[in-house]
């Protein structure tokens, strides 16, 4: 169960904010081998690795239209409707992120602006495993479509029968993924980074994965392929005061803890009573949970911390920089402006993390492991680059030309200066 | 001199777009050693490396106020005024990048929004060498200040006398750098990534540098420190038609070529005449250039390409994805919407690259080496992260709760479902 720490001194905060050390296996050489093999042998390598790691000999890597048609019949109407509701909300939220920056005349005759242009080809990775993570497809493919990415490739490992979960196929088709490939692991990342006959080379790869996938993303990044963000176990910090509902807080902590034994769960309370009540609820709810063993391991590494006030709680949270921050308080709005480091913030007693994980509209691909200090979650921004434009008139070059000449000369770059001098001479001679 | 290629077939474009292979020295272990030493020994290591690599035994790493006061007296009034003019334009342009996204109610009772919050601590690296690159300080520190970064640390190597160029000190002080440290190379990157007594640990490191600096940035990135973008030699593609001014085009090509022998210079022309005239001008101007040897080496690796039209030229440029794209044409505006991959675009005969390098207002820290396909240049965005917020009312959880329950159950995450069920029960029982 969670370790309780009462009124820790500021000096100890940094220590309390430590994540469990991720055991970094030295996968580099084995993953590098996989990348190299895919680079050399293309589809052949993908088929071989799939046989080796997923235990299935495929005829074709690419999902065929018939498979999608069949998948649609296998997903219940209720679940389809739920996915469509989530899709609509996610679309609405991500469409507000379309930027429309104005041209600015920085000085007479010098007009500058930026334009958002989609990254042409992106690759999404969706892990396999016992449950199909179709919600992550919504979170990655919807902004990719809104951005205008032309190719949206999705790689996910097949099961032992050589097929993909119908929920994955239904969702990917619904949101406009252009190609679904039955390949997982480091070999999937390699295929998208370097291209094979079946898998187009993409410019950016997004999505969660195991240690092999993470290492592969890290390695292809050195080759210039962009990735979404560094990976780490999922985490939540719940800041609760006396207006919180212990039953809800406990449920939110457990919904994080059930992700995996390495999940990070932090409860920060402003009264001893809310901590105690929540911990009692936690034990009760935990006992009834199917993933009890996983959740209870995660809780063993977790902490319940008593602080003086919501304000102090926010200060602690800023130091921790949680992926998810739940302000379980009716007074959330009075302190939310003080939040500096967090991935996604949930305000009040009815904003549970599950809402953001699935259907409220915000993205669930968020910075973990303290990276909320320097990274944003996935958004429309993740699928565009912003190109700057500028246009100078004769008046413009006259206004800034002399300054450029001086600065270029001081930096020892005469050709830079000359490009201006020639233009100034011509303008003055006309 | 540049190699001329007439009407190349599309199949050959990819080949023509190849950058010269950067010789990747196997610096990993020596740079990793430097990082480790700085991590262990802190300031002591910085002083030792500075003595070893920069040839000077410093008393103190941090620039003192007296040194800044003195520097101010050493920069000419004209240059100071030029720097201030550039600063004003850069500020104006980067201020337009402040986003002000509205709250959106994705469905009744569910309100979501994003808030831009400054990365609290950033580190800027400015290389040493023969000429002081003070313009890069403007490009990095101005958006950092506008974003609201609290600590802006600048590291730059001292000269053999133990001092920093006055232009660097003047500019850094002008734009609000909070600490200037006399340290260069991989040891500077290590200091900013891990922190020492004199150098605060930062969350993101930006700025150009040699191979050691680049490798160090790559390695600390694996530890979760964010960096601006992958590095590569600077490059320009000039697309010229019959309305271009050969003299200007040649000057722009040379202003790129003088950066270094590995600079990339591509001239794309729509008529044989514009290519010939430009190449003739190029030889003439080259002869008069102080950095002639460097520029002419760069030109040897460069290409002049004849295409059918501006439209075809843009298509080629999109394949190349240049850091800088100059549309040397009076018809630039007719084709600019077709630009998909470029770092910064200069429209018409008076928009020289030097303008954007120094004073028009746009940023000069841009993606090279084809990375304009998946990265943006530095902007205000580089200094903030965007935190998402959401607030659900009872009505909100009623509207999306059932969908979340279905989706969570389908993903096998019962605690996620339970966090919603408990709230729905409570709302319905009231």
C-alpha cells in the first residue's frame, strides 16, 4: 500500500519526486541489429521477425479491405457509437488548435509570417497485447487528419492467427488511417523509418510501445526521424482537499495503478482526514479489481503526502511535473493558475482522468517521467511544421539593410553583407 | 564551381537532393566521458576542461557585472544601434506567436483548453571561434524572454585571455540572459544538462555547435533534456526565373557558401540564361571575397539545376526541403502556396537570406539536412509547453460517461471504467 509522508520539508521534495528508476536493459545492439536487417531486407525481414516474435507466418503484411469490412461486423453497435462520440469530441478540441497567425510588418517594408504545413507522412505505432488500445488511434490519427498529413501509416503486431483486433481496424478505418500494417516491435519502427516495399517511409513516428519500440524510436531519431516524445511509465498526481470525494479519488488513483506495476501514483492531501478516508476507500476498491495484482504493485511504489494547503500542493506538483494532475477540489479554479509543470490537468470532482483518456476531447499522449517540464503532449502541433515567410520591398531593405551590413561585418561574414550592399546600391541608383 | 544539371528526370531528384554525407566521427565515448566527468566533478571539471581545450586557467566561470559594463564601452554605437533595431524586429515577430486559444465545450458540460507555459529554465549555447555569433543570441534569448523563461543561461567558450567577445556580452545583457558562463564544448552541454555549482541545470538546450557539442546534445537528450533540433550544415536553395537579378542571386548563394566548406548551395533556374548569368556573376563575386577558399569548396559540392517552370522548381524544392528557400522572382506569390517543405522562405528580389539571418524579425535557427520535412525552426513554441485543462460538470460526466465505460471495458481497464461508474451513480442518486 501507499507510503504516507506527513508535511515533508521542501529539501526532501526533490527526493519524493524521484520516479522509480526504469531498468534500462542494454537493448541497443539487439535493436540496432533489427533496424539494420529491416534496412537491408525490407519486407522479407518484417515477415521473418513477425514469424519469430509474434509466432505467425503471414502471407501479406498490409491489412486488406475485406479484413476491415469483416471487423466492422464484429464490433458492437454500442462500442461503435461510443468511439464515434469520442472521435467527435477529440476532433472539436483539436480543431481549435489550428493556428491562424497574422502577417506582421516588423518595420516598414518588411512583412513576416508563419504558415502551418502538415508533415506529409507520419507513422503511428499501436502495441499489441491482451487488450486492443484503439483509443490511442483516436488520439494520434485524428490530429494527423486535421493537420492534413497525406500518409498516415499504422503498424501494430498481429495475433497468433495473423489478424488484428476488430476494434483497432474499425477505429483506424473510421479516422482515416491510410495504411494498416501487421508488424510490431522494433521491426515496425524500422519499417516506418526507412521504408520497405509494403511500408512507406515516414518523417515522424508517434505512439507508445515496449522497451524495444522505445529503443528503436530513440535510435531512428538519431537518423533524423522525428518522434513524439521520450517514453516513460504513466503517472497521476491527485491533489485533494476537504471538498474532495474520497471514493472518487481512490478510483482515480486505481485507474492509474492498473496500467502496470511501474505506474506512478501520488496522492497529495491538505488534511489528514482526506488522506485516511481515501486510503481506506483504496483498499476497498482494490479488493474488487480484476487487475488487483498489478495495481497493488504500483501502489507499493507510491506515496501519499500531507501538505499545508492547496497552494503548497501545487508547488509540490510543479516539482513533480505529473503527466496527469487531478485537482480533486471544489476550489480548483482558485489555484490552477499556479500550475507550471503538468501534462494534462483535471479540475474538480467530476473531471476524472478516464475522461481525458477516452472521450472529453483532450489528447491522452502526454509527457511522463518529469518531461512535463520541457515537453507538451501530442496535439495538432505534433503533425505540422511552421514555415516562416518574409517579403521585403525596396523600402524594407533600405530600412534594415544598413543594420545587417554592420552586424554581418562584425560577425566576419562579408558575403552576407555583400548581398545587402548590392541591393542597397541598386535601390539608390534607380 | 557548381555542377550544372539540365532538366533532370523526376527519378533522379532524390539523388540530387542528397546532402554530402556528414563524416560522423565516433565521438560517442570521448563525449560520454566528458559528460560523466562533469556530472561527478562539477565546476572543477569545467575549469579543467577549459584549461585543456581553450588554453586558459579561469578564476571564475561566471561572467561578472564589471565585465559586462566594460563590454558595453567596447562595442561601437553604430553596431549597438544595429543590434537594437534587429532586436525590435525579432521581438515584434515573435510576439505575434503568442497563442491565445479559447476554451471549447466539446459536448455540454465538458470544457477543454490549452495554456502555454514557459519552460522554466533554458540553456543557450553560442560557439566561440574567430567571429562572435551574437546574432544567434538574439534569435534564442528574445523568444525565451517573451515566453517567460525564468532562467536563461548562456554558455560560450572564453578566448585565451579568459574573456568573452564584447558583442556577445552586450547582446546577452541587452536581451535579458540571466547568467553567462565561460565554458564551451561538450562540457558546457553537460553543465547545463546536469547542473554544477556555477551552472544551473536546465530543461532544454538550444544553439549551434561543433561535432562535440552536437554529440553531447544528442546524448543528454536520451536523459530527457530537450534540445532544439538535430544539427546539420547550413543550406540554401535559390529558385530563380527570368525576373531574378543574377547579381543578387549570386550574392545570396555566396552568403550561404561562406559559412563553411560543408555548406549546401542549390541554384534552380527556369531558363538557361538565368543560370549562366548567375554562374558568371558568382565567379566574379567569389574572386573578391575574403572567405573565398571556404566558399569555393562549398560551391564544388553544389548544383545548378535547370527546370521547366517555377512550379517544377517548387516541386524539386519540396523534395530537397531546404533550410532557406529564396524565390528570386517577381512572381513568387503565384507559387508560394505550393511550398510544403522549407525552413524559411524569402520572397522576391529584395528578400535576401541575410535579412532573415539578422534583422527582419524571423528566426535564423532553422532545420537543415532535410529536417524541414519534419521540424520547424526555433520560435516562441520552442520555449513553452502547452498544458491541457478540462473541467466536467455533472452534466458533462453524464454525457460522456457511458461512452467511457464501454471503451474502458473494451480495453480491459476496469478501474478506468469504475472511476466513471462511481461518479455516474452519485450523480443519479442526487
